[in-house]
């Protein structure tokens, strides 16, 4: 994610300031949306399963100076762990000191300017930086030098940078809005949450593979390297690897990963950017499917991040929901967040509460009817939160206390569509 929504910090949004405050996140979201090439994208990350059933599995790789450890299910037998470890060790997808990240072998990221913009130019001088900001820039560029991500250089184009405060660090990001405005569109879309979960039908074992520093595993064309140059107080830097922020980076990345998966795509694996979900009906086929996907990644020159992978679980959190062999369940942590929200005092707070509750509307029968008072309160002038809205919120929170497990549809069988409507809402269900 280019600009995490959780970032906080102080600072003005003027051109001279690099620090983005919480009040300025609208600008950040504009950059995000330009980069993605579509207005709305599900930003829920892929996370591992409960710590109580996680065990580490050490991968013994003869050709490596290290033994990476990955998360795996504590429910696996000793024999299953041995088979999985042997399969994982067969594939050269693990980062090493000599190769901390991979490099895609079959192409590079390019940028094409719109017709009539061939002579476009943009040169932005370095923005003013404080000593603390200089320290963050220095640390980032040192990492770039160590990994070969960018290098000092010359270019007729330079873009600015912004510093995004995170919990434990300040993140350096590029502001490519001027370049994105003249870049030709490349339309290729991410799978929706429903598409991902539909693929998991009849699956009992799940694995999530995270591509190590995903974007940075792709090289750049000569033209893209010049166009993506950025200015810091230390001078101009030229990217060697694809950064976050260019308009078509998401489309290029998703398309390329889909190509790498090839014949396994949607049959036993589906990618959501740098996270690949592998799913299988039984353990034997799962070991085979995991091996096939890792083989394709290795052949393409990519590496994976051991600490962000989870292998052979019977339950995993996938795009904001929990995938299990029984079906799709709510993410308990997100439900806790909804339940903990206090009564809203402003329309903005009410809108946030409604949006969070709507994420799980499929698990709440008659959600539209229950939530109608809340929706009306959001648009009421002046804003007022009465006992009617409070009662609606309480009923929704109570419904989330015992949510159902939604079985994934079996598209090999015929469907019966049961529909109903009233003056306040309409609904449909597959039977």
C-alpha cells in the first residue's frame, strides 16, 4: 500500500512540507487511486491465522547460507510437516544475502505518455526537509543502495517525495500525480473479494504466499527510469526497480502475476497483488499445488517473504474474511472493532460506523431494514443521533455476535434465486 490509512502525524500540506497529516489524507487517497487505475479497491490485507495454532517450520535449503522459517498449522502431523518442508526446500524462491529480492526475467515496466503529451516535462525541486526528515530520507536511500533499488543519476524529469508517518517509522513515498495525469491508461483490474472467495469452493487447505517487496522485483525500461526520477535534498535519484505510485503499476503487477500463475490461476491459486492464495481439497494435492506455484515463481525469477507466508492451514484470513473448509466467516478482529465503536456525534462518525457495519452486511439478515435509520441520520440536516438510530446500531452489533458461516457457491449445480422486496428494501438469496 502506497499510503497507509493508519498514518498519523502533524504537518502542513503546503508544497514546502513533506510530512502528511491525518487531515491531509484526502490528497494521499487521490494519489492512491491514480496509482491503482480505479476508484475503489479493497484495501484489507491478507493476514495469517490465529497465533494459538501457528507453528514455525524451518526450511533446510542445501544451497542457502540461512534456513528460513515459515508459519504452518500446528494441526499438521510430523509426516505432513516433513513432506511440506521437503517440497518448500526444492524451490529457489527464498531470499538470501546475495539475492535479497528477485528480479522478473521476462519483461520490464514501461510508461507510455498520452497522445499529444510526447513533449511533456516536469521538474520539481527538492522540498524543504527538517533534520528528522533528512534522517528518514538517508535511511531509505541507504536501503536503496544496499538492494540496488535506486541510484544517483541525471534526468530531465523529477517528481517530488512525501514522508508518511507510520507507527514506528517515517516512510518515503513518491508523488507521481503530474506524471500520472499524462500517462496512457492500462486497464487491468484486481479480482474482487467475492471472486477470490468463490475460487475457494470445496477447499480444505489454504496457503498464502507473499512476494518479497513485490513491486521492487520488476525492472524498468530506460524511458520509465527517466520519467520516474525523483528529487531529494541529496540530489536526483533514478529508480532501477518499479516503485509504488506510477499510474499503471498495479495493472502491470497484477497482470504479470496472473501470467506467472498460468494454468494454475483460479484452479488452485489466485493472486491479489503480491499475495497469492493457494487452495486445495486435501493435503496431498495441496503440497503438489504449493510446489507448482513456487516452481512458476522461481522460473520467473521472483522471491517470497518467509515471515509473511502461511502454509497449509485449514483456516486463514483472506481479504477481510476468514476462509475455512466450511465456508466464509467474519474476521473476529474487525467485528470487535465495529462493536467497540461509540455512538457517533457527527455525520462523519456515523458514516464511518455505517461503512464498517456494511462490510459484513451479507452476514446480517435484513441489514438494509435494520440500518435504514442510520443511513437516514447521515443525510439529515442538522445531524441528530436519536434513540431510533441507537437501537438500530445495537441490533446490528447483536447480529454480529453470532454471525452465520456462509457456504461458498457450487457453480456446478443449478441455482434457485429467492427474491423479496418491500417499501424499505429488497433482497435476494441463492438456494
